[in-house]
C-alpha cells in the first residue's frame, strides 16, 4: 500500500465552504465507485480555513494516470469536477488546470 498527501484551496467564502462540505458528507455514488475502482483504498480530506489536505491510501498498482484517463471518459465524474471548481481554487504554485497538488513528505517519526 502507498500513501499520498495532496493540497488544494477552497474559495474563501463561508457559505461556499459549507456547501462543499455538504457535498462531501454525501458524495455521489458514481464518484465513490470511481474512487474505489481506481484502487484507492482510503481517502480522507481535512480542512483548516480554506486550505484542504487529502490523504490517499492506494493499492500498489494504483496509477494517477490511469485514474485520470478513466475520469475523462466518465460523464458523472466530469460533472462532479465542474461542480467542485465552483468551490475550489488552485494553489498559487499550481499550473493552469491543476487542482490537487502532491505534497512532499519532509518528516516521519517512525521510519
């Protein structure tokens, strides 16, 4: 199993942040299926102010590229992604079109 940490910002608006959280308390079944079928075993998202931090635990054969390709051909995932952009904003260091950015692990207590 591998673990990845990613970050993203939300639009800094309390009402929009509350809506975003509401969507994530009951994600669409098609979105959950796309996550699980890609080999993502566990996913957690944390928030402080408008900053999001995601932890993904994935199967050894998980591929970001394969997940992206599957998502491109899934109309429901595309609908979700368009909807989520209403609430999300790229980190200042993101390239055009990038959402979640991979974080670099800089410390681990037990190695």
